[in-house]
C-alpha cells in the first residue's frame, strides 16, 4: 500500500512543504512515484518519517538526523531504543511543568468560589498560581478566556469535580480507541471528538469546530500539553488532535 504526500502530511501532522523539503535534501525520498509523477510513500517511508520526527522533536538538526539514520552500523531498533531513552529523560524533566501549566489554567477558571484549601484538595499539592500570569498573557484577551472566567466564577468545588470526572471519562474512551487501533478519522473517533467539543462548550466556553481544531493543534504544538495528555497513553495527544481535526472537517 502506498500513500500520497497529502495523506502522509495528515498522518504525521506536518505540512506538504515539509515533506517536499525532506525529499529535496535527501532525508526522506518517497519509495515510488505515480504514473503522473506524484510522490507515493510506502510503510518503510512512514517508519523513516517517524524516526525523523522523533529526532526533530528531540532538537536534532536535520543534517545530524540524516547522518544518524543513514549510519549502516545502527539498525532501526537501535534508533527507537535511543529515542525512547532520550524522550523518557525529557518526559521526566517536563512532567512537573506540564502538570503545573494544566493546573494553573484550571485554577484560573475557578474564580472566587474555591478557598485555598479547596484548590489544593481538587488539584493536589501544587501552587496553582505559579503559571497564572502565562495563562492570562496568552489567552487573557480572547472571548473564550473571558467567557470561561465568567462561568467559572459561579462554579463550586463539586462542579469542578463533576467537570473533571466527565473529562476523565472522555479521555479514557479516547485511550480505548487508540489501544484498539481505531483510526482517528473513524466515525467512532470523530463522534468522541464531537463529545469533547460539546463538553468544552457546556462547561468552559462556546467552542465551535474551528476553535476546537485550534485546541487540538495546541495539544501537539505545545509540548507541555502533549506530555501531560500523553501521561494517560503515549501518543494520545496526537490521536486526539487528529480526531478533532477530522471532526472539524466533517462539520465543514
């Protein structure tokens, strides 16, 4: 089976221009061409692209990635072992930061209803104001942020526990789909993404499909979100993003 450059870009969450660039510099040359001369990628190409993206995520320059992948003395399994070790080290370093940002966002939504003691009861042994300034700097001028603040001002501790439980239930169902090998573009995954969008709209701010797509992209573009979401299951952030984007396309 082979895939077009557009399909591969969608699978990997990269742009078509990026794949063209990888081809031009010899980093990832597609295994075949169609009769019309269009790039066609096979499973081996996808495996190589995965290793490329892992190394890029770890901060390796493209020139070094090419040297590493083309080293005849290093087999693909060795690359995966090395990447797993490096990623595990990064996860350990960033785990606290990722959790801190998530808790800060939720804490800021609480408004004035929760006492300091209740904040720690809901969110654990963590100072929820540590990253509050960053949250407000990034989203404070948006209507979604303002709406979430207005709603949060009326929520009680029990409301937040209910909202968190609903969110955890959606996460568990995403994990089940991912574990079952269900495509993020399947009806089941898109339907669950729609439930996630409605959960946001119901509890935080009005989230239309376009805004939901932005949220999904942020799950992968901001490594702190990625690491935090992937604590439930490695690869979950990218899977959720793909399901959310597919659902947004379906709405259009």
